[in-house]
C-alpha cells in the first residue's frame, strides 16, 4: 500500500530522484540493494545495502556537494568511471536542487569537451581515473569547479575531504523545470542533450508500473543498463517503490553474470539487448543461471528472436516471458509486447508491439511520400504523450525540427498491421536501397546460424547491402552455410567478417552503423 501511495504522489508532483531513496526507505527501509562491485565514492559502504542506508549515503553526499559550493539551479555534469555510484551521486546533486547532466564514461575526451562547452561552465563531478583521460582538455576554461569522487587530483576538490559536512534540507525543483539531462547515443555525431523534468520522468513510470504488477512476490530484480541512461531513472524508481530487492550489475562478462544470477536468483532481468545476446550461451550452462527468471525485459535497440527464444527456454519458471519495449530517450516507453517460450523463436522481430494501456503514449505512422504507409512503403514513426522530453539543451531548433505539435518524430520508419501492431523496420538514416529492412535480415540470418555472434547489414560504397559478421570465438565462417542461410536475400553482397571487438558501439552498445559503413569508403576489408 505504501508503494502505491508513493507512486500516486509521484504522478501528482513528479519524480525527483533526489527524494526517491528517502521515499523508498519510507515505503520499506529494509529493501536490499546488492552490487557486484565496490562504490568509488564510498568504498567502505560495501556491496550489500538496505534502501535506508542508500538514502543516508545520498543525504551525506548531498551535504558534501553543498559544502563544495554546488547550489540550486546549477548544472552538475557527472562523467566518471562506470560505477553504480553514478546514480547515487546524481541523486545527491538533485537533492540540493542542481540540474544533473549525465555523460557516459564511454565518450571520448573531444566529445566530453564539446558537451561541457554546450552546458556552459558546469561543475564537473568525476574521478581520478577519468581526469587522466581528460588531460587534453582545459577544464579550468570549461567548468566552474571540478569535484573528484575518489582520491586526490590537482585542481579538483576531493569529496572525501568533505566527509562529515552538515546535512542540507532538500530543494525540490518545479515539476516542469529541467531536472535531469541525459544524452542520445551519438550514432550520427556529437550526442544531443535530452532534458527531462520531474513531470516527464514521473509519467514514464506508468507502463512499467503495470508490468511489475505481474510480480506477486518480492523477488530480486537484476538491472544491467548504463547508470547514466534515462532508463536507469525508471528502473531504479520502480524497483525500489515496489520493494523489490535490487541487484545492480556493472560487470558484463557472461561468467561473472552467471555467478551473480546463481547466487541471487533474480526473477526479473532488465538488460541491454547486446548484453543479452552476449549471454545467450549461458542458456546451455548446466547450472541454469537463468532458471529463476520469470520476466526478461529490454529496450534501447532491436532484440533478435533467437536471443529471446534461447533465454526463455533457459528459464524454469512457468509462464516466463520476454517483454520488449520500443522507445527512445526523447519519448520514453512508446509501445511494447510480450514474447513467450513456445513462440519466441518464430516471432517477427520487427513487430515491436502495441500502445500500452492506462494513459501511455500514442503512436502513429505518417507517410514519407504522400502514399499510405505499408509494409513495402514504410512511413515515419511518431509518438505523442506528456512524457516527451522537454527539449534538447541549447539546441531548441534541432528539437523543434522533430516536433510537430504534440507529435515527436522518432527517426525510425515502419508501418502498422491491420491489428494495430507497430512494425519498426529501420532507422531512416540506415535505410538501404533494395532492402526492405536491414534489421529483418539480421533477425532471420541470426536465427539460422548459431555460430554468428553478431550480424549488421550496412550500406557499402556503391549503395550495396554489406553484411558485416562476427562469429563465436572469431572462428572462420563456413561459406556454404552462409549461402544457404541468405538464399532468400540475393541482394546481399558477400559478407565481411571482423572481430566483434572491432565493432564501433555507442554507450548502450548499439552498433554505430554509419561509422561501420564509413570504413568501406576508406578501406577494402578482407572478405570472408
């Protein structure tokens, strides 16, 4: 009941991540939070916390940030080594009324410099290791202050030196004011800074709140998504308010993930599509690390039917399902659908689902050429609801280009079936002449060739569709098996095989298709 009351309050007053830990502690102070790593900012805190302890740490860190000079309405850029303390520090900064700007640790120094300049003299909250990577930047000219979450560094204020600072009364930002800023994947250049408000963050909880209603018992929720992503706000908020024990995973290596799952037996797993793809082979582990999982959930990018099927068949739970959410940072969750064990292997991976009930987003597909959108003439996918991001920071014109009244153009193309299911075929910028859907090709071929660990179809220098393949352990691909698998796609060029480690990726592990395609204009890779 307490969780429902807290959720109702969020819907009325917005989601303030600086208040969330305290609110969750009021719901159930003993809810456990487990980490697979130590916190950089509070290494002595250990890897097992209650939500009450977590809230106390956020309050402590908020006091330290205030002592360092951070004040309400200031921008605090958090850019540090990948660690769960990123979200804790974001909550601390938000708690004193600052506007949090979350930058992925995967960004290079040049990109970070460009974004710091765009934000205009923010505080930079980082760590000693990351400061070494930013050595080429003149941080004194780009920031108002530099704060080190761990250790000492010349020119930076150490948060450790401010331990014991007086606690500060929370500052609540207006419901429609910027509160948290995240960034897009940057697949087409310098990322855009997406502005979220307490209202938009709170509204986005609605569809997932209903999904978690499927979980009758308070069993562990495992979360493996970037700590800087807007999706992390929703994932943490929902789990804690629903009083689910939380397992926060930083490590992605399959063996380490298996050990965590075997120890904590999660019932709900949310992870990046590419992480789940990397964990597929755990389905064959005789210890059954996925045996306890009732619900797999993913967003961010396309998920292949092969991956869903293998994971579901590795679960011992009756009625296990894979719930896919289609959305993006600017719109939040737009549509979704469930896949089940008996049918996931033959699912159409391009069918990303239906609008979710209960006041969730509206979705439409509009014509690109004056003709009605169809399977063979896809249209622009657009989304409308109050959960849309407020703007792009310092790029209002760029935001307005995609906004048409209440509707936001996602940049994806697709169509709707007669039953209303949204099919997402490709990003508009990734469309290749003569290919209905690159993602569809990838779904089909990956389902036929278990030896493939990744397949990405990109446009070659002569507009031809080039399949870039990676194999398990980088083993050579059997040409005969390849030809049989792609017989229905005669328009494909010969495959190009590269090591999976060479795939250019975004912070959410999406393959940077344009960057990959650009390689073909610069070199002639060895053909498989």
